[in-house]
């Protein structure tokens, strides 16, 4: 009898202990003075340090103009194929068939499980948006899931994107130093742990070389921090892999960072941490190729060797005879007199320049050395009013030149004004950063009183 009673008491005590254990496991983590560590993708990752929820844009605004009149052509959404699908990370189109994102977004995923959506504003679908599938995922070989150092990945697309403009990579370190204002964007949460945004949002954040209260061991040379000391503006869960951009002196967007990680979202003294593009340019270019430099075109120089000679004459003749294939730049070079038409006059005038002969002598030289060109016959078929009416043509050219000069002078004035505007805003940015640093402690103290 006593044995049964003791057994029943032990069962009750064991049940009570089990209830307590379950109850405690459902309670939230005890509060600490440190914000939670976060990754900025929308799928859960467990990694050291900590288990990370993911970020979205905090304190930002809807991108305007929105796609299909895209302000940011290069912005992409990474989405899962099949199942529930949906957006989980951002990315940047950097070549027609390459996308840059964060390694922690795609580590361990197979290419067939991911698709890329380009031209989105509403993450669930936008008129004019396109889908590309991924046939290769390349994660940086030195990526660390513990420290998130080298948080870089490249996605190769199964077919090129031709109707959206890729973004160029930042090749100048001067653009990723404070007090420059950068911009980040995405469909992530608008507050830490919150829901993602249906529309593409963007927010301006200053580069912060001090990286707030992060320790030196947290931040590597492959990372760049961006955010206000007072918090309030940041990327957040769901923004991982998306771009951190700046505008260069030519008014072009440049990719300077990849949304990577941070403590909380928009917390004071804990700016967002981004994978720095510039420090790994050689790795990127090893796969996507060096940026193409604009080829300087010298009229008549068909082989672009910097010299005009008989070889160039022969190639211009081939253009007129439609023999062989020529690039767009070669066709421009073949238009020696810049009248917008490749014809026999280009050859005659090029011959005159190279051989130092007059028009008649050049025609005869061509007749003697290239009879198949039939120079005289081609000249006789030209519209004399169009190509040989000196008086009318000169008057018209003078009028056109006057208009060009007027527009040029106008552009010069506008350019000077733009330079003054740029200097003004640079000065304002600098003063703004100085004031923010100066008054940040006061603002934080006032915030505490407000609480």
C-alpha cells in the first residue's frame, strides 16, 4: 500500500518537473544589454555567434520611380523554386548573366532550387519583370559561417538578361569611406523580427568607419559598416545579399557592399555590416570578367593600332564592298568623313589623307590599284546635291554648328552648376556627420528620458 502511494507521489513530482521544463523552454530569452545578432535573409540560420533572424529595410521609403520604370535596374530577388517558394534574399545584377549575393544566403543550396526575379517592385509580381534560373553557385572559398568573413557568392544565370542594366563594381576606395552617404534596399522587415515588405524599399545610411560598438574582432578588412550612431535606419531581415551602393562622380551607381549581418536592426551604435566589394575585386573579376573599357575610335583606323596606312584603306574598301564582318566600332571608323554613311567618299578622302594626294589623284589611284571597287562609277551614282553641293551644305553645316555650340555652352554652364551643387552637398554631408557625432550622446540621453 505504502509502496503504491510513494510511487504515485514520485509520478506527480516528475510530471510537475516536466511541466516546469516545458514552460521555461517557451519563455523568451532573458533580456540582455546587447541587441540580438541577426542575419539579413528570410530563412533561419543557426550559426556562431548565435541563431540569427534576418533583416529588412528600417526607416526607409518606397523606391520611386518603381519598376517597370525601374530606378534600380540591377536589383534582384532570390526566390525558391517549387513548394511555397517566395523571396528569401536580395542580390545585384553585375553582368548580363551574373548576380552577386551573400554566401550565407545560398550556402548549401543547389542551383536548381533557386530562381532570380529581375524588375520587381511588388515582390509577388510586377509588370515587365523577368525570371532567370541559376545553373551555378560559387561561394567564396574563404567564407566563414562563424565570423561571416568573405560573405560573398556569385550566381550564374542560365540565360543572359538583356533588358535590365547591370550595376558596376566599385573600383575606387575613396567611395567607401566616411562621411559619404550610401543607399541600401530590399524587401526585408521594417523592424527587427517584423514582417517583410511587399514593395521595394530603400534607405540612406552613412558609411561608419568606426563600426560603432562592434569589437575589432567582429569586423574584418572585408567588411564595411553603414548606419547612424543614433540608429533608426538600417537593413533588416530579408535584405541579406542585397546591394549597398553609392553614386560616383559621373552620376553612375556603384556596388560597394553586400548586406550581410548586424546586431538587431537599426539599433543605436550598431550599424549594419556589409561585405566590402573592393577588397575582393580580383575574385569577382576572375569569374565575371574585367569591366569593358570604352574603345577610343580614330576615324579611318580600322585595326585600332593608332596609325593610318594602306591596311586601313583596304579594310574601308571591304566595308564598301560588303566583304567580311565588321564590329560597330569598325563601321564608325570606316565613316571617315562622319556623314553617317559608309560610301566611296570615305575611301577617296582616306586615300587623300594617307598618300597626300588631291581628290582627282586619289580617285585615279583607286582605279589603278582596286579596279573592282569601280571608284568613278560609284562616284557618278552619288547624289550630287547631297555630297557635292558646297554652298548649301556649308550653310547648313554652319547652322548646325551654331546650334551645337549653343548647346555646348549651355551644358558647360549646367556642368559648372552641378559641380557647385556636388561640392555643396558633400560639405553638407560632412557637416551632418560631424553634428551627428557631436550630438549623438545627447540624443541618446534624451531618448532614455523619453522612455
